[in-house]
């Protein structure tokens, strides 16, 4: 028997959402830089009213993809 949609959602961990200011603090950049990343589509975000929220996993994934070997 296949799990119901309620059972599927209960088994998934709830994502932790961060504000633009929190993302900027984690990445050590300005809020404007984070807004640019969101508006360019480089950093996925959810709009809540007039503000944006970004999942912690998406921030970590963006940073992981951004690393490169220097010299």
C-alpha cells in the first residue's frame, strides 16, 4: 500500500528558512548581494509577503558549488 501524502510529508524534515539578512551574515556579504543572487536566479528563494526566505540547504549548496581551487 502506497503512503498517503500526509505520511510522506511527515517523514520529510522541515527545511530551515533564513531571511535575507541571515543569509548575508552567513555568506559574509551585503544584503544587496543576496538580493542580486535571488533576483538573478542563482539562489532559490520563496517570497513571503514582501520579503524573501531562503532555505539553509540552498545556501549551503550555493556555497558548495562556488568553491574553486586557487593556484
